[in-house]
């Protein structure tokens, strides 16, 4: 991804203090600090504009109205995270191979159609 100049990060806020939060949820969360939308927006801007390539794959966690916590991708490469990562990558390879297979079949069908059309007598 670095060759394409693409960095991938994820921002994971806690419950955000917006009007979309239902009253029942607000009652359950009473007394627990909600994440202000400005903190989420700030984390997104920071994650999107950070020029450090080492932050690619990092997670920005915003657990409450406190500080934003950056979790480096290396910390998410062990235990259950490794198992999930391996499964996701295996699934992505499988989907990629299916698409390549479907594409090659499509090309084959087009070639067969073209060959059949060229040998048909014109009336």
C-alpha cells in the first residue's frame, strides 16, 4: 500500500454525544462520559493527515471524553487479533482468486462467442 501512497487507519470512538443516541441508551450510560464529536473529528483529521507511514494499520481508540489512544498495528498482531487477521487475509485471497477465475471464464466465453460468430454463414 505504501507504493500507492495509501495509509489505512481506523478510528474507534466510544458512544458519541450526538442527537442520534437514543434516550434509552443515554439512560443506560448515565454518569459515563460520552465522546464529544469534536474529539472524533479531531482524531479523524489527525489520522488522515499524519505523514508518518508507521501509523498505517494503527487504531485510534477514543474510549470516553479523555485522550485519544493510538494502538500500533504491531500490538494487534498477536493472540486473537492474529487469528482474525489471518482469517481475513485468507478470505481476501480466496475472493481475489474467485474474481480472477470469473474474469478468465468471462474472457473465455467472449472468445468462444467471437469464434462462433465469425464461422457462422451470413445470410
